[in-house]
């Protein structure tokens, strides 16, 4: 079993934290995903890429609403502890539409899943991200796609989310706090999304075609900067 511990980092960097799991033990048996295929509501779209979005999810909120059984057991159960996790790297189009499901692909190997499971703690989500998004990036293999997205994710730093979970907060305040922890990143280069109940769901970071953080387009969506949000506390 592989265990990743971040306690030493917390001692030397009390104000910010890295994006990796606080603790993550990979099981001996890796789950086998099922195919992710286009559908009538999610059709094939082969479009030019104009930019990218790096999407990260707040795991404590996911686990608060999904529990720790079934497909969520690895992420939410046992001794595994996650803060932000990597949702995926999404190619965006030149306008409001984006490319997706650009080519047929086999199931990911267990080797690829094992290598990335502590960043994206779901074999099925890994399969989905490669099938829907990664296949639209010319010249990319699963190894290259996940190496790119995981490197971007692991380079991020975060404010003290436990402290922020105890404070009145807006989407704009959270974006500013994340920006302050990452030199070169600004609040207008990300979008914060929330649940219907007003809890933090995800943060989307916008980049240009060379994966450099850039101002998000107006149509990117997300919460208004003044919207109040709550943060499920890390466990």
C-alpha cells in the first residue's frame, strides 16, 4: 500500500498547503472502469482548441453529500483524506462550445489508474476525463494527458481551508485567497462554483493554449464574486 503524508509540510508552511492528498492509500486491487462514450446529449464535437480549464473539486463537500460507500469508498472512506482533488483538464473551444469525445479510446490501463488515483480518486472519473477531454488534445496519450494535468494540479498551493471554513466567505474572497497563495495567479483567472445550497463545489482555473494562467472568458460561468459560500471543513 502506498501512503502519501503531508504532515511535515503543514509544519513548515502553516499558511498554505499543497494540492496533493493529505493521506492516500492505494488499494491492492484497482477498480476497473466501464467505457465512457458519447451520447445524444453529449455528442462528439471536434472543434479547434482556444484555451484550457483546469478543474479542481473540494472533496469534503463531495463526501458530505455522497457518503463513503460504493464508488465513493476510496475517496471518502477508510483513512484516506483529501482536500482539493483534480477533476480534470478540459480543452475549451474558441467560443462557447468545446471539443469532446474526439476519438474512440480503450479502457485505461490499471497502471495509469494507479499512478493517478491519489490526485483524481476515482477510476471512473479518470476514464471519463480521458475519453471526453483528453482525446481532443492532438498527440496526447493517457500518460501524457494525466502527466500534464497532474503536474499543474500539484503545483498549486492553497490557503488554510480549515480556517476559511469557519469564516463568512464570498466566492470572490476565496478566489483572492487562492490567488495570494500562488504567485502569478489572479482572482479573475479562476471561477468558483457552488452547490444549490451555497457550498463550495469546484474551482476552475483558466489558461491559454500554452497552459499559462489567463483571465477567464465572460461565458465561463461560476458564481458571482459577491455570492456567499460555505466550505465543508476538512476531516
